[in-house]
């Protein structure tokens, strides 16, 4: 796989999937040992170096450049943290406009022969996310403009034939949007990183981010985004800066008023 040019992360994922089967076979005594033991895997880049996170202006450019019907899709991924398949499987009734929430209860997966299959979200990550008013306004405009008269079970982002969008369809629209925005090298999944980084920068704790993203455990969240949280040095620097600012501001005020 390495010789074929596959990325180290892809190689790791495929090997782990095969190993799960082989270890199950060992437990069931179908084979005596796991033949994948000792296989050397290619070295992966550290997450902080490999992860690409778009800037707010870049996300804004994508929303402006995208097709009208696809802009809302980009928005729900960027400001709700949805995976590609989760956003594709949304129905109008999943958006609770009055409660300002969106329910994630299914995802679209590519089936045999390129068919569309509906399944439960990845790793059982059914969840309800809270969303800001501006995102709700954008989604309401999308429904009014493109889905007028649609019932609660109508797909939020339907294809011309009325089915939820296929992975290839979403990929085509994404490439059009990135090209129109003058951006290169960005996968749609970076919108999920954008969402997570925004929560972390706002001071959200690990469990809050885990639940918003639908991760199976806080460990998964930390393994993926741990480098984005401030470390001890960052906290020490911020605390010291606060102390210094308070002291210097007091000194400047004393000199200005003549107080000692």
C-alpha cells in the first residue's frame, strides 16, 4: 500500500481493520496466531502538523462562492460540526427551529454499486446539537427558497431526483465551491476541524467538545484535538500577563492622579 502511494493514515486504518478480523479469528481459534503481528507501519505525521484548519475568512469565502443550494450544507458542517454523511441525511423535521437545535439520527453511506444507504451515525454518535440563531436563519431561508411546501420528512439537501445527496455529489459541489473561492487542498472534513477549533478557542472543555462532535469518548477528542487546547505554559503566560497588566495599569493610574 505504501508503494502504491497511499497516505500513512489510510494504511494504518486498513491494517487495523484487517487486524480486528485476524484477532477475532485467533479468539475463535480459527487460526493459531495473528500473522499481522510485527508488521511495520509507515510513520504518520503528528496531528498538529497534518491537520488543516480553514480560517473564518476562508469559510466565509466558501459560503459566498458555493451554489445557493450547497451554501447551507457548508454552513451546517462548519457551524454544527457535522460529518459529510450526517449533513446529507438531514431532513427538514430534524431542525427544531423554535428550540434552536438540530437532531443527528442518521447518516448517508455509499452502498454497493454506488447506491445510497441510510445508517445510524458513526460509532453510535446520535446526538442533538445546539445551533446559533444566524445558522437557523440561514437554514430557514434555504427551506423557504428551495423546499417550499416540503414536509418534515423531506431531505434538507435533496438531489434533483429527491434522494439524499451521494458522497460523489457532495464532493463535486465542494470542489466547485473551493475552486470558486480560490482555495486548494481543502477536504470537506476540515469544516469539522474548524468547528472543533472554534469551540476550544472559546474555552469549551473536552466533554463539551466530545458531545458536540459525537465522539465515542473524550479520549478520541483529546487524541484528535488535544494539541489545540492551551497547555501549562500557555496558561502560565496568560496568568502572568494578567498580573503584569494589573500592576502596570495601577502604577500608571497612580502617576496620573498623583497617588502613591
